[in-house]
């Protein structure tokens, strides 16, 4: 069955395209195809995807190929420069630095993606409820967002990390629990425009309750802004983990993250142990840069005003 071209969606109405079988492709489907084509044509986006895939494989598959002992310290091997046995040298505790970076990358990526998922779930639901309810409820929910935005994020994360202990799960929940305000505002703005559309009014007339409106109509049509925000949430979470680790409140032995490694390296950098700081610093920069490339490309591909004609 052909989809009505006037049906609203997360993307502006587009001309109906003919499918090879003679059927029609609706405006939403063709809009997503145009967005995908635009994204794949962005060279920086392709580079960003490549870098991100590399670090995922490097962190999770690399230890299966490059075997190192990341549990037992060895003072005899402390601070060795790069050599045939240790490609990036060793740190002050005798751990192989390359293996250490792989282990730290696992924690950084796990916390980054999990924290982003927590922030997106809370933010999307909060923004959708606020935008649909309107009135006093909307004002009250948005004032809560303003309160959270006024709280020093890093200060709260440090306090909670000290009180409850820093683990992958706890850091993910804490960072995600204080990063949902931006997606909440973005989704609320989308819902404020969507709730007056004909398809929402028709659903109300048909007897759809608020939860059905949110889950079946509003959130699916606001996915564009959510998808774009995910990449920036992951990048911010990885940087937050690095901040916390660098200040000495990160994961505890035997776990490690990139921030912990930078903190240890800062005390030895003046002694000429460059291999302890530069490789892990490059990993952080490249990972965050790749996520920003992907996010920028997603934003450009989702917004028809920014697409190349």
C-alpha cells in the first residue's frame, strides 16, 4: 500500500519515489535513504566510522591477539622504552603499555556507550512527557532540567565516585544520570511541534492514550535529533571518564581507564618517559574526534537544509 505523502515524520515531506516493483516509497523512507546517502558521501564521516571501528577492535579484539599480563606488577620491567617485546614500552609498575591502553580503551568505550544510553533513555522520556503534557507539568519538568544544568557536573561525579566507588557500572550511571538534560530539551522541542500535527490529532481522536502517543508517534518521529545527539553523548562521556581518572578518582586496580594512564604518565613525563603519555593521549583525541565527525555528518544528513543538492 502506498504511504500518504502528507503523513508527517521526523523529516520534512519529500517527493514520493517509485520502487523498482512499481510500488511507491513513502516520504519518510525516501527521506531516510537520502540521509543515508548524504552521510555515506561525507568523507569525514567515513573516516570517523573507520577510526571508531578500529578502536573497538583494538580494545576488545586486540588483547586476544597481543597477550599481556595486566594483573601482576613487575618492578624489573618498570619504565622500559619501546622494544621488540613491549611495542610501546612499560609503565612504572611493569605493565605492558600497549596492553594497558587496550584495557583502558575497553573501560572508556563501555562507559561511554552505556552512559550515553542512560542519558538518552532518560532524556527522551523526560522531554517527550514534558512536551506532550504542556502547561504546568511542562514548566515543572523543565525547571528540574534547569536545576540539573546549574549543578557542577564534574564536582558531583567526583563526589559520587568517591562515595560509591568507581566501577564501569557506577561511572556509567552517574555520568548518564547527569547528562540527560540536552536530549530532554531537544526531544521536548520536537514534541512541541509534532503534537499539533494531524497524525497526532487523529490518534487522539481514535482514543490513543498518552503513553501510546509518546511510544508510537512522538518518539519515533523525533529519532532524528536523538540519533545525532547519541554520538556527542558518547564523546562527552569518554572525556568525563578521562577527567575523573586523571584527577585520581577513576577505576581501581586491576581495572584502568585512559584517564588513569594519563595521570600516571604526568608524574613521569619530565623523566623522559614519553611513551606513557603520548600514545594514550592520541587515543583519546582520535576517539573523540571520530565521534564528533560522525555526529556532525549525522546532523548534516538529517537536516534537509544542510544537504548538498
